[in-house]
C-alpha cells in the first residue's frame, strides 16, 4: 500500500502509511493513541462490506508511518490529514476519529473547514478539553498528564500493559469481549511506536478544542461508552455534544474506551446508520440515545 510525504526531518522525508480499500462514499478513519490504523480492523471490514471506500492511515510516529522527533501537536497532525485528503482529492468525505483521532477531526474542521467533509464521527474522543482549568472544572489535573509522561519515560512497555487494562476494562471483559491475544496485539503495536511520539502526544491531549467544535456546521455523530475509564463520558462526549450545533450523541451501555473492539458490532451498526442516512443533518429528534 502507498505512502504520502508530509514533511522532512534532516536528510529524510516524513512519510505516512495509508490503505485505500473498496469503493463508494469515502470514509477516512483516524486511529487512537498509541495504536495504528490496524486498530480499525473490524470497522474496515464492515464499512467496505456496506459499500464505502475506506481509507485509514497511521499517524506520524505510529504504525508503519515514519517516526520523526517532532510534529506531535494537533496543528501539525491536522495538517497531515489535510495533505492526505488533498493528495487523494477526496470530496464528500465521512471522517471518523477515535480517541486522540477525534482531536484531529476537530482541529481539521476548525482550521481547514468542511469543504471536503460531509459528516464526521467522534468515537471515545478526547474532545472538547481534557485539561482542568478555571473555566473547565470537569477536566483532568495537569499532574495526571505529568505522571503519565514520567511513566512512559521510565518504562514505556510496563506503562502500556497498565494502559491497555483500562483501555479495554479487562477486569470486566477479558476472555468475554476481548481476548488475551487482542490485548497482546495492541501492546505489540503500541510498543513499536515512536517513544518520542508516544510521550509527546500526551501533551497534545491537553489541547482546547472548544473553539474548533463551535465552528463545526456539518452533522456530527458522537459515540461514547458509559464505562470509558480513559476519556470519561461526562468530561468528553457529553460536553462535546453540547458545543456542536448539529450533533447526535449515542452512548453504548457498558462500553469501555476501546469499544471499537469490545462493542464492534454495536459501533459498526451505529456508524453505518449515520453514514448512510440521507440528508445533511443529524437526527435532532434523537439527539441523545443509549444502545
């Protein structure tokens, strides 16, 4: 599969790996941290089977993309997304961002607008603003991010083991909705990521997306689990839905952060319903629903 060049570092290019499958209305998938586009395995299959052209790519520093020492801020990451959409000349696109990828969707729409984008989906997303401040009291204390970065610097592989336990809520779902092999695969993908990128992306999580979201005029689907321990629903999904004018919040009962695997069937049905729905507005009669 092909690569796209998005910049340079010293003597070499910064190339992003992407895959482009199927035909029909284009859907671009932006993965979460610290994984890669491979984490969309169950969605790629379902969306291509439903008649969509599905493009997924690996964020710089992750998966099979190059691993530069810089560029792990949302302005740069949104710029990478814009280069991909421009290179492929995609129009009427459906964007879907998971976790950190939701921030890329928000910043892209805030910075570049929606001329290429028809609809967007934010899944377990970091939006609207994770950092606790005077005007964002429901956010997370900065010390929490500092502790995460310290743990990554000291023993990144050990941190990843702890992280994925909370990512999939393994105390509840291991050997039920997620196998030991899937957790191990996630760890292996994450362990192969750039140590610098893994560390620096944590700083990007503290980005304030509220102004970006306020600019969004296209329909947006927000999907969040009510058992998300990484990006709790009350601090992310619900306030995001309050900011975006044309949005629909769908809450997956019992869903952890990594619901794109543990609750893949439910998520796939929700995405396909939204992406295939005619018209250009979200269903405001069902602005919030639980499945």
